């Protein structure tokens, strides 16, 4: 190993045992990313729905205020 690892041609051979671990790590990372992507999409949809509801409330309040006679 030390002879092969010390020259440029053999160095890649030392990394072959790590390939399975890297494949496993990549798979886990992809699963986590998919999970978080789904959660972020759900949060974004919830925020958009809430913003739309607030906009409706704001429009309703503006309409009521415009219909109220001014005092003075």
C-alpha cells in the first residue's frame, strides 16, 4: 500500500475501498435533501396561503373603513 500510495499512478487505488462508503453517503444525502425539499415546499405553500388570507382581511377592513362615515 505504501509503495502504491506514494506514487501518483497508484494513489487512486487506495480510495477504492472508500467508494462504497461514499455511495452510501450520497444516497443518504439525497434522501435527506428530498425530505427537506418537501418540507420547504410545504412551508412555502403555507406561507403563501397565510399571506393570501391576510390580504383578504386587509381588503375587507379597507372596505369597511371606506364605508364608515368620517366624524369631525
